[in-house]
C-alpha cells in the first residue's frame, strides 16, 4: 500500500514537470513569433521609408531646377513668294522672329526711303520731349533742293514740334523732318548716321550700311530685307515708334504758316483702298522708291490676332504691266495667302 502511493507521487511529479516544460516551450515559441513579426514590420517600415525618401527628393529637385518648356507657336513653312514682283522678300512672325518664307533675303540691295524706319527708331530712342518746338532752318531746305528730296510740307523756319517731325518723316517721307531731327540730336547728318549704324550693329543687322538718314541713293548705302525685318520688329516694340508707324493721317500743331495745322497722309495708306484685306488687316507700312532701288515696302499686319512682318525690295514692272503699286500688291497677296494657309 505504501509502495503504491509512492509510485503515484512519482507519476504526478513527472506529469507536473512535463506540463511545466511544455508551458515554457509555448512561452518561448510565442516570444519568438512576436519578436519575428515585430522585426518584419520594422523592416517593412524601414524599407518603405527608403523608397519614398528618394522619390520626394527627386520631385523636389525637378521642381526647383527645371522650368516648364513653353509650347512653341506653330509656324508653317510655306512658299508664298513664287509670283511676286519684288526681287527680295521676307515674311516673319513678328512675335518670335521666325522666318515663314524668304527670297534673296540676305542679298544687299538699296532700301530707298525704307531707311527712314531707322531714322524714326533712333529719334524715338534719343528724344523724350515730343512737344519741344524746333525750327527748320535754311540749310535744311538747301539740302532738300540740291538733292531733290521729298518733303512733308513744313516751311523754312516754321516752328514745328518734335512730334510733328516724327510723323512727317514716317507718314509723308519728309526729308526736311529727317534732317531736322538729325541736326537736333547730333548737330549734323553725319553724326546722326553714326548713331544709325551703331544701332544697326546692336540689332544684328550685319548686311546694312547707312550713309544718310533719308534713303538718298548712294552705292555705299545698302541693306537686306532680313535686316529691315529685324529693324521693324525692334521698332514695333517701342511705343512711340509703333504709334507713329501705325498712324494713317496726322494733323500737325498749328503755326503761323499753317494756322489749322498741316494734315498729312501716309504714303502707304494712299496706295490702299482699305487697311483691311481678306483674313487680316495692316498695322502700317513704310514705302520707298528710287530708280536704282525699285519699289520697296516694309509692312506689318495682324492675322488671326497675331502680328507678321513682310519686307520687299526691288519691285519693277514687267514690260506691258500697268500696275502702279507693285510693292503693295505683293504685300496684300502674300498676307492673304498666309491667312488662307493658317
């Protein structure tokens, strides 16, 4: 009986020990699982941070260092100059300077009175008091007489304003206005011509050389249609130049010689039946003509809300052709063809 009880105690002790060992094993396994899961979550988070951080840095660098590229305005490459009278021509987008089509654009030729666009630009940049009165002296009219130059209509010693001279030179191609402004700004024509050539160099007009401010024919006085397009594009960015260039009719300040003022009309405007054409309208233009230069024209127009510049030199009538304003015909036809293509 005592032996039986002893055996039962031994069996109970062994069961207790087994239970305790199992419990310890369970606790250990559970701890291992918890540690393992925690390690995986920590690793997962750490891995996510490693991926996100470079992406955020890369996005930040892109934002700071790279500006968005603007979408360029589409300009078609067109051949619009096959049937024009002019021997030299160029058509450009005035806003970008992009060439749309050209014909002998870099060949040096005589610009005639298209020269006066540079006279106007330099005067607009050099002067600020447009109401200042300036008398046109006798020597200016002597030059007009001996060189047989066109005049706007102001009289010798007439006290006209600088503004009157600007409009007179551009609208009526008045040489007395050019010479008066040259004398006022530089003291004489040659000093003013030096300013004209310096400004041409600044603009990159590499095919141009001026010897006078009126467009008087001289073998050493030449330009290219490309250069004149560059000049007109720069001029249109000057507020005073644009104002004068785009005016069709102007009445000067009243004087004792012209009590009601002198009314002058743009020579370009007088070659047109309307400033509008099919598909657009003219902003303005500067005509020129000598026997050596032929008919020349620098014009600007608006088509579908965008501005374009067209410059031509050397328009001559073919035998039997009775057209009178060949440069204007070329401009209208070319702008209308551009409008149709756009």
